């Protein structure tokens, strides 16, 4: 998808994908997934998600990447902290105690910038991308975070009834895109109350992806 699509969404405040509450699947599985003190967690396409605050409160170090400068600025405002801002390659880096957010294109992020990651928490990245970008994204993510466990949230619904994002991602596609790199386990699945956007029945899935390397 074009960068202008997401910039326009943030500028217009059309951010229905932003959740004010902590995602219940993250809260419910954080302990089982070993997400706690000293854990370095990467949140791709992080927006201004309050899930990052939940991770910080659990003693994690959080690293995120987000296209929208507005989203990054609003997140630090919500924390009540002023980040240090500096150029870092093709990205801008915002840092504060225990959190670093890179502003710019996910595909411009390098392994050197990211450093060693213990867990990837992907609630809003894969589902935000159209099918022709998802394979490229999953390959890049796995190359950026070798050895990391991934906690991945996806949706299944009839894509012909409503357009994304969030896009419908069948289990077969998860296997196709990640199976080369990861052992895949479905941790939890439940129907969305009221359906997706209140329009179509949908199921939300939580996946565990464990690196084979």
C-alpha cells in the first residue's frame, strides 16, 4: 500500500484500528509466552498502540517502527516523556528509557539498528498489508529478528464481503509465508463480537511462531 494511504489516515484521525484497551490476547498470553522483565520486544507498524505501554510496565524493552511521525509523537505524549530524536540512516529514531521507536518505512530498518530481539509482537502489521506485500514483509521480518519468537494476531473472514485493512489471512498463507523460517502453532481463536467493523462475521487468531534457526 502507498505511504500516503496511512499518512492520510493519521492526518484525518481515521484510526479505527487504534485500540485504547490492551489487546486481551496479549494480556492473556504474555506470561505463557515469556514476555516480561528484560525481554526485548519488537512491535512492527506500532502506531501509538497502548500495548507497548503494557509491555513497558512488564519490564520489557520495546522497539517499534512506524511510518507516521504523528503517531510516534502522540505515543510519547501519552507517556508524558520527551524523546531524544535523531537521524538514523533512512529513519528517524525516537528514544526514551526502555523504548525506541523508528519513524519511517519498515523495509528501511536494518538489523544493526534493531539489534537482538527476543519477541516480535505483531498485532497490526501483517494484517495491514495487501497480499502482494505480505510475503515480502514476513521474509524481511524473519531476517531482521533471527531466533526471536513471534506472537502474531490475524483475522479470518470472507474478504469478498468487505475490503481491508485489516485483511483476511487464512491459515494456509501463514504456513506459506512463515513455514520456511518458523514452527507454527495456533494458540487461540475466537469469534469477534459484533463481527469485523460491525459488518461481517470474523474470527481472530493468535499464532506462536518459533524460529527454526
